[in-house]
C-alpha cells in the first residue's frame, strides 16, 4: 500500500487511484480564482479528491461536489472527503458526466477539471490508468458542453490542458459560449518548453489576463512564484 500524501490541513490516501497526486492538480487547486466567493463548486473527474479538498480549505463554499467515474477512485475520494475537516461540505458522486447531467438541475458558481489528457491512444498496460489519462473517456467537446449546462451565468470554469491542446480547447469552448478570461503557461524549469496551459472561462467576453509560471530554478529548487502559490498546502513549502 502506497503511503498517504500529507498536506498541511488534510491527508490524501491514493493507493486505489490510477492517477496519483501530481503537480497539475495541486497547481490548479491553488491557482483557480475564488474572488467571486463561490457558494457551489463542482470538480469533474475527482480522482483522489485533492482539488475539492483544496477548495474547501481555500473558501467557505457551502457545497463542494465532485464526480468520478472509476469505482475505486470514487470510493477513495469519499474516504478522503470524510476524513477531512470539511466533510460536511464535500460530496462525491459515482457517475459519468452524462449521467450527472441527467440527474442534476443545479448550477455551479465554479467548475474545475483536471481532465484526462492524451487524445492519442496510449497503453501502459494498465487499463484503469489509461482511462484516467486519455480523453477518449471524456473528450474536451463533451466536457465543455457539460460545463456550459452546469455553470451559473456569472460562474467560472477552470481547467488544465497540455499546451499543445490549448488552441483546440479555446475554439471548442467558444462554441458553447465560454470565453477565456485567464491563462497561465507553466514550464518545468527556465530553459524548458511550456508544458501546460491553465485556463479559466466565463460566459462574458473580457480581455484575457496572461501569466507564465516556472516551477523550478534548478533540480528541487523551486521558484518564488511556485512556492507562493502552493505554500498553504505543501508541508515543506
């Protein structure tokens, strides 16, 4: 059994999750805007539940929901939620996005997703991990359509994608009336290429706020910006 991942205010058990705690999810949970004081939050594709837990720590939203299609990950997410200081505000549904849309009439002030990434079919020999990593199980078009139906009129949608998918995602989002409002390019170290795009969308057209984040100055030497973003969560920051 893999050791639990301890954050400053909560612990994540992840031995039954195909996708373990990673920089993308933690950065997304730390970067996402809460200036509009969201009362209801939804995490699509919860995995371990880390993003929901980070949002519970960061804001006072009364309702933080998550959906997870994989049964083992769903059960582990529920356990992580129940063991946290915010168990009364966190709830995970075992459902696909389609099933969830059929069941729920609520609109959310904030929707977050660290979705499956690889549009090309890659096989690691582990079908559960592959499903968690490949967007064939949740293509961007389906994700954005679902978000457009679940997002409140003044709500915000935040997600992380590979940099090479950024343009495609933005074009797809516009089909559903979702306009980019904030964009952060992330790279591992100063000389590496941009690897990830962190994006926020809303229904209103505005100028896009752009930024760039470099994670490390050199091996295990983190940049001030990265430390500033994650210091409320990582034990050693």
